[in-house]
């Protein structure tokens, strides 16, 4: 199994989706928050994203990002 797209194969494992220019990426808020101060602030403060199910970031492309294991 390709671990790069596990969130897309098992969408029930994710609790947030990012709408990018070239597709949707399903992710997990606690992991994002633990790895990135900006994501921690975005999901724990009074930002719109803290209660959203889908976050639009159409200025970014999925194909430009690689995920390290």
C-alpha cells in the first residue's frame, strides 16, 4: 500500500480536508497542530478554520508537496 495517499483511501481517518488548486487532501488536525505552530493557532483559536470541515487553499497544489515517513 502506498502510504502517501492513506488519508484518501481511508477518509474516515481524517478530520479536516484541504481544498487545493488541483484536488482535495484529507488530513488529521492533531498531527498538523503538533507539527506546525501556524496550524496550532489556526485550529485552536477563533479562526474560521477551527470549526471548518474543509479549508480552501487554492493557491497551493498537491503535486508540489511530498510527505516524509
